[in-house]
């Protein structure tokens, strides 16, 4: 059995989804707050909690789940290799982007972000539902291919080596106060040496239902900062939540972008990691 031709890219608009609502091989996933989902959501959407997307350790709160955790996520989503997954949230795409990154890491590519999420959906006055979605169990679940993660994820040890060798571009998408170390969200504040700052929400058009800003505008601003599109980029925030959207933006721009899921919760809580405070020298 082959997947139907949804003709969906990594980013889709609300009107593209309408004709496919209720299709047996389309899985719509809602990562909005529970209170929002219970009130209204895209028809047939399955609700996922952010806690289902992360694994916590003592110093790192947003790590990629282990193999059992990823298998549990796939079983909950109830998706087969023939499914296409469309993800959205109520915050502009950060948690939705994080789920897409998880799926990429386990080897599943048939996934799209709904531009603007529930806000854009409501802005078009498309139908909503308050029903809890249940689907018939699929015959074959998506297999978890852990080897795929190396193309999308960078670990602390890998990143430390690359930073020491000045062999990686770094995009810090936290707030400016976090980046400079004025606001502490870990034992130590500041940023990874060489990291350039571009806050994740800057890529969102708040006046346009939280849809993404025009990609060329975002590309120009990132390049003005010094990020080179032909070189690998690693993105991070505090727990690889906000950087979920930054990861999607990088993919849409055609970049070789990975995410550091240990993020500042790991880097800033360690006593031995190199840290820069204040503004970037660049």
C-alpha cells in the first residue's frame, strides 16, 4: 500500500488541509494547551502533550526520548509508514516543530507543519470540533530507526568538539536576556561560544495569525547576523522547545540544520562547559 498523494510539503496552509479532513491515512496532531484542545481543535486532531516528546535527565530537560520512548510516541500517534502527519499548536509552531524533529530523528519524513496552527485555522473560519479523536489501530507502526537521528541531532560531546574546533555555526534562539546571561534559567547564564542570537518568535508574524514571516525576509536577517547558508548550523534554546520552530525554519530555507536537544539546560547546568556572557563579539 502506498501513501495517497497529499502533495504536502514541510509547511502547509490551512486551506490545503481542508479537502483531506477525515482521510484514513492522514493523522492530524494538536500540540496546543489542553484547555484549548478541549474547547476546539481541527476536526479529527489527536492531542499530544509536550511531555510525550522529551526525556529528562538531571541537567537536561528536553532530550530526545530513548528507543522505548520513541516507540511509545509512535504507538500513541498510531501511524504507519503509509500515513502523512500534519502537526500544529497554539503558539506559532514551536512544540509542533519539536514533534516534527522527533519524527525526523526516528526516520519518518512524511510530516508537515500547519502554518499558523489553530490561530490561522480560526482566522479562515474553518470548522472545529471538541470531540476526542480515536482511530482504528494500524496494522504496521512506523519503525524507529535510531541511526537517522545523527542527521538531525547533535549531542553535548559532539557539539563541544565542534565549538572547540570552530567547526559549527550556532543559532541561539532564546531571548536576548537569556543569551547575554542577564536572565538565568540554569546554574550559569550566557551563551555557547560563537553562537549568534536570533529569537525564535522573530520568525513569526503576530499580526498574521502567528504564521511564519516571509522566508526570504528571515533568510536575509539570519545572513545579516553572519549565518552562512552553505555551512552546517546547530540551533538551541533552553530545552529544544522554542528551537523546534527554528529547526523548521532552517529546513524550509534548505539549510543543513541540526538541533542540540541538551540545550542550555544541559550546557548551562554543567560546570565545565565554555560560556560567553554579554553580547556576541560579532
